[in-house]
């Protein structure tokens, strides 16, 4: 556990909590490195079967620490080194998006810039109905990072992504769900509880099958042909058919009981 990122693992569900509430969880160097390392570790840890990411203090994340940017602390190193460091820390989004386990964002309050990108990298996005969601970058003269343009383009399409990145409107949680950017809006204060409920159910599910479902979708999302996608579906289907979880689910179906998945 670090001061800026709290980690809690129970029954296969890892909860990551951004913990700089005095800044509305703005991303500083320590937090970005902690997030990168925690998500990379979770992707490979057998004990982790699902992830929920949230923010402390009633906010998810306002993105990068603009006060630090204004002070010039982010411009003290050569351009190439700064670019390399940023690209390295941005792997948080790829880790969440690509890991073979379900990932869930629980968004209350502010969710902006790189914070929004991190939320978009998750498989399921729960937000409070009154959350304030925005791309934010253009308003501070920046173009975007953390894979946000890639993720939003795949979620909403290029035209809507252009609008939201160029004009930076502030959307309520209800509005974000209405355009398909978030999965579900809930009453203020209920986002984390809802995400945890979903996360616990997924953590108790067939983990290997979830990973292969994500792999199938990723190929389709990345432009794979129908034939390529069907080839991968067939391969992953047969791999799942050989798992202990499939055998358990089949037996449970015949015996008319709930399956006890072990993630194997």
C-alpha cells in the first residue's frame, strides 16, 4: 500500500483507490507510477480475478496535476525523456484494457482528462448521476494522453470523440450514460457500492473465460476480419471447454445448483 494509492484484495477482488483527495486525486508522479505498477502486477497475479478502481474524497480523478504543470516542474527534463516517461506511465490504461480479467471504474464527482481515460480503459464504468465528466485537455492547451482518444473513438465513434475532445463540455453522469460513454448511472454516493457488487460477482466467476471474451472483443475492436474473429472464437471456445470452470458449470447445470467457479 502506498500513500497515494490504496490497495485492498479480498476474495479475488482488488480495489484500487486513488488517494490524493486534497487535489481531487490529481495524477502526480508518485500516483502514476503506483497505478502503472499495481495494474501490471494485478494482470499477472492469480489471486486477482477482478479489479475495481475508484477515488477517495468524493472524486474519481481530475487528470494531471495542472498546478505542477504551471510551476514548470514537468518541463525540467529534455523533451525525449519527458515523452518516454509519460508513455511509460500511460501503460496503466493498457493494463486495465488488455488484462485478461474484468475491470470496473467507480466514478463519483470529478472525472477529467487522464482520469476519464483511465475510467474508459475499464470494461464496466459506473458513475454517479451528478458526476462531472469531461475530456478537459483542450481547456489547458493539451491534446490528450492515457489512450483517451483511442478508447473514446472505439466507444463512441470518431465524430463524437472529435466533438468531446475539441469542445470539452462537462457532462453529468446521466448524460455520459445517455451517449454510451458510461455503463450505468446511480444515485450520488452509490457508485462504489454498485461497482463492488458487480466486482464481487465477476471475481467469483469463470476468470479464464472472461479473459478470452475480452481477447475476442479486442480483435474485433482492432479491426480483425470476421473470419479472423471467428477463428479466435473457435480457438478460445475450445480452450474454455477444457477448463475446470466449464466442467463445474456443466455439472452444476445438470445438478440444478449454482456453480462454484475457481478461475481455473
